[in-house]
């Protein structure tokens, strides 16, 4: 646990470093004191002539001698004799040297403090995340992820800055202030008393005034944390907000919270600058007293000019350390408050012991040889609702069990309890003779695999998330040398200093041998088989085809894709589907492509030539006008607008017909209706922006799809002629802005599907995409790039929480991630609820078959959504109202007139 006292926590973990830097601080006081005294010697000596009675007088400079007991005077260096001018230069040089030495001391101390602070900040953040990983499951029901992440990221940030100052700052600043004050007393006791009195007032009043700032700072931190949590809720619940039209309620809530934060921050500013005003005023009074009283003492002969100059110089060094010392005390209290707020959130009962999550590279298979059994198991949530009531359930090794129950029956909770996702409030779960919750996660977390309805996916690719469940411990270290080895040694050293583990994230974390493979490449066939089992292969194939491929990683793919075009068309011809794809051919209009695609005959690489913006490009517009296409496309756009308004203006915005309008949204219809009225009323009032709107409307028109009869053979010929004129006169700045279609070349700017087709799928076939996929699969295998495409699909980035995937794809991916793990027990908690019944059955059968391959016989408990699936399992357990009401084979339960029979008949 974190120590509740921030200073003690810092000292515990940085004691050696703190002692070292404190010693450096003590040494720095010597040149600092010498630099205070040197101005007096310069003013009184060579400047005012003290000791230089005549022009030929000299003084000894830099004599080094000591008076020691018994030995008497010991002289190490006799010094050198200098006249008045040379003494001035010599003393000034010493002063400059002391300035440099003092600066180097400060540089070293500040740098060392910074490193010290960053190391401890790293330690604190790691400790907090370590605590999150050890929280009991029920804790997360009360936490907001944004608030916790805000604490780890932002609220502990000041702790790192304070670490270096915790002991060094009071020692350094206090030492400098004391040295300056002692020096002033040595020069003049009256001036020393004045300085001490004003310093005492500052030290007494300012810290007490700043206490209000601490209270306001704590309120600011709490309100800012609550704001972060509320914003996170808005992001997570954005669909609900839009669905229920509560966006303005959320705006009101955020406005109220921001107003509260504004008030607190404004109060902080007011109070802070009041304190600053008083502090500056007291600091400015002292020079006034020095000049007046010190000047009086100098005139009375009680103080020489050198002493007065030295006192004023010493005082200039006093307010800085003193002010910083006061700031340090305020910062200490502020940091202590923030520290207490943070550790208060992480002080959770039932925290897992570190030994439970200790890293282990040992294999867990076979270590849970006994049955997985719930004994008098009871689960109650924090509201008192009973989820399970004295349940006794046993899952034997190698057994398959179907668990059945409606919502609230307890079937789901049993699966979660067996997977340690929910902790028992009564009874226990045994793994053989051991309590499951006493086993380290290196055994339970590898021997038991769980997949439920709501699986979480981390920010990354499909491959990252699919293999995530195999990364338990670093198996083999990287073979590195040279600069990489030096960097790795530095990383390990810094990790040890910061109390972090030394693990290398880039090591092999997958035990490939345990998975029956030599490396990741050898593991992929098993992964692909899991994708087949959950019917996800087609989705990966589709993601790959719609991806932009990095040819640097797949060097031979470009040539094979170009070859694929020919082979695919030959295969389609043999299947009498040769008209399924209309290819892009130079000199021909592609009727299945949009008007803009036919105009450019290529893909735009820069935003200024994209479909929405290209109409504003001067060169493009000039060629349109030169060939007379500007007026033609304007007329075409006008007809499109009239047809669309006539057909769809009376339909509701959510009507499915609007999905066919690629050129216009439902919100655009009123806009174009007003524009048409304006044109019909007075065509001479049409502006350039009106013409641009109409021309842009024609760009997305596809005759076979929209069927307005607007593309004549003459117009198509004009558009083809435009290509040649546009390409021939292309200015230098646009030479690389378009990648033109070439049947013999791979288009880097196009997706893999675009390159495979080099054309568009005909609208005449309703199932055209399905037919192409059916033929393409065999062609891809023939060319040897089928696995390459699947690998590209696995590299698809799924976004935050896997939100770029559909709910069905997420459930399939979660099940595939579970299947590829080699465990003794598999717990599936309605993992396919988003799929239709027929697909669920197919996937369930395939998944059970996958788990039985290579002679493996793991135990499987599956919470099924349909009672008819129970016949696929050795045993059936039926739950109702938190209790196990029936348990037996499928045939045995059918003979009884119980709940299972009712569920089967339903």
C-alpha cells in the first residue's frame, strides 16, 4: 500500500539519492557564502583603497594558511603580491569563478532533482496501475474509468515535481537564506535585526493566508475529476443521448459544472494575487529600510560603504530563497492533499496479494487436474440482490456441460464465478483440492478460459487482440546488440531504480511450443482454423479487400494482384459470369462507375482533387468549360435534383430509399428545392455557387443504379474525351495528385478489392458481391495469396474497444480468441447471443470440434441461449432463480416433467 504521508513515502524510496544530493547542497554553501563576502572586499579594498596607502603598495593574494593546534600555522601557499589594479582584476575574476561554480552546483542539483522526481512519479503511476490490476471485481462497478485514468495521468503529476524538492529545497533554500541572514548580522546587527523581523512577518503571515488556496485547490481538483468522468459518460452514452434527444440537458449539466470550476478558479486567482501583493510589498519595504537606516549608519561612521553594499547585495539573495521556501511549504501541503485524495481512491478492501499475479513462465496445463466445483456457492451483489443461492455444481475434466437458464436464473453468474470474474459471498469454488481464489492467476488464468457476451478489445489490430490471451510471461529475450543493447540496459536500470518490473515488452510473450508451433508464422494455421470455426474468415477476407495495403510488407502482392485480375476474369468467364465486372479501360466509359470516376479515370491523392472539392480546382473547372461539359453537367445536376425531389420529397428522412441516393441526403432535399424555385423564377440570378452545387450533384450519378436516363452515348463520349484533355494539360503541381487506372499496374491509392477488380461490379446482379467472393476464394488459393489476404485482414485496426467491428464480429472474435488458448477448462457465457439461431448452432458445433482436435479433451461449460443445443453436450444443468434445479444428461432430463422439458417445448 502507499504510505499516507507523502514525505515519508518519498524518503523511503529515495533515501540514498536524497542523502547524496543533500551532501552536494551542503558543499554548495561554501562558494555561496564566499560570493556574498567578496563584494565587500572588492569595494573596501582596491576600489576605496583600503590597504593601498600609496601607489606602490601591494597586498598578498590567495595565501592559503591554517592555524592548527600543536602544529601552529601551516602555510600551503604563500600567495602572490599584487598592486591595487591587479588586485581589483583578481578579485573580480574570483567573483566570476564563484558565480560559475554556484551555477554549476545549481545545475547539477536541479538536474538530479528532476531525475529523482521523474523516477518516483514513474513508481507512483506504476503502483497505482498495479493496484487497479489487483482490485477485486466488484470495485469496478463503482468506478469511472475516466476518473481513475485522470488520477494516474494528471493528478499525480505534481508529486513527481515535489519529489526532488521534498528535502533538497528546504535544505538548499533554507541554507541560502540562513547564510544571507548570518552574513547581514555579521556586517551590521541593526540591519540584521530589521531583516530578521521582516522575514519573520513574511514567514508567519503568508503561509496562513495560503491555507485558503489549498482548500480551493482541493475543490478544483475534485470538480475537474468529476468533469472528466462526466465527459467520459457522454462519450460512452452518445447513442443514448442522440436517441432520447437529451443533448441539451447534457450541455446544461456541463455548463453548470464549468461554471462551478470557473468560480473556484477565479477565487484562486483573487486570493493568489492578494497573497502575492502582500509578499511583494514586504519584500520591497526592506530595501527602503536598508537605504534609509543603513545610509544613516554609514553617515554616522558605524557602517562602511563596503559593508552597506555587501548587505544590500546579500539581501537581494534573501527574498528569492525565502519566497521559494514559502512556496515550497504551500506546495508540500497542496501535494499532501492531492496525494491523500488519490490514495483514498485506491485504498480498496480485498486487494489481491501480489503473489496471486506473480509472473511465471511455467505451463499451467495439467496443474488443475481435479474437478472445478462450486460448493454451497452464494453470490450477492452490493445492493443485496441474490444471484446464486447455495449452488453445488461440478465440472469434471474432459466433460461438456450445457448450462441453461433464463435472464436472472443465475446461469450467467455461475459462469462468471467459475472464471473468477465474480467473487463468492458464500461458499467457495474448488479446483481439485485447492480453493480457486487461492491459486495464482498464472494457473487459474491459463487453465481456465472464459468468453462472454460483452468482450472487451484493446486499441490495436485484430491480430493483437486475437493473440492477447496467449501473452502471459516473457519466454525468450530478444537478441540485440550495439545501440539497441545499450538502450535496453538503460531501460532495465531505470526500471529497477523506479521500482518497475524489468520485463521487455518486445520479447516473445507467447509460448509457441505450448501452442504446438515454432513461431507466430507456424501458429497462424491454428488461428485460421479458429476463425473458420467461428465463421469469421469471410469477415477477415472482406476487411483485407477493403484495406489499403502496405506494399513494403507484402512485396510480391502487387504483381500477384495484377495477375489476379486476369485469372479472376477467366474464372468468371468459365462460370458464365463474364459481365459481372465492368473493367476500367482507357477510351471507354464505365457505366457502373460514377461520373467523377469516369472524368478523372483514377484516384485522387490530394484533398483538393477529392470529389467534394475538385469542382473548386481552377484547372479542372477550366477544362470542363473548355469542352462545354460545365453547362452539360449543370443541366444534368438540375435534372437529378428535380427527379430526386419529385420522387423522395414526401418520404420520411429515415426511409430506406435514401440509402440509394448516393448523391443526395434527406437533409439536402429542401436546399435543392429552394434552389430550383430560384432558378425557375429567374435563371439570370444563378450564382457561381449555385452552379457548383448542381455540377457537384452530377458527380456521383451512376446510370444503372439511379436510372434517370441522363447519360447518352454522346455525353459519355464527351466525358471520355475530357480524360485525355485533362491528362495532357495537367500542370506540374498536379502531376502526382492523381493515380490513373491502368489495367497492367497496381494502384497504391486503391484498396485491394479495387486492384483485384480494376473495375466495378455490375448492378445487374443482386448477389454480385457474393458471386465474386465465391469465385475469388479458389483463385486466391490457386495464386497462393489466400493466407496473405487473411494476414492483411488480421492487421485491420479495430479502434477503441473494437468499435470498428460490428457486434456480431466482436462476439466471433472473442470466441476465436478463447478457442486458440490451450486450457483445461473452457467457460462460455452466451458468447454468440448476437447471432441467429442457425449460425449459433453451426459455430457451437465447430467450436466443440476445434477444442477436440489433436486428441485434446478439455472440459467445457457453455451457457446456451437455446435449449435445443443441449443435445450436443454430455450433461445439462438447469438454473432458475439462482438455484440449480435440474442436473443430468439430455435424455434423463427429457424423461422428467421438469423445467428443462418446458424449455425444450418452448
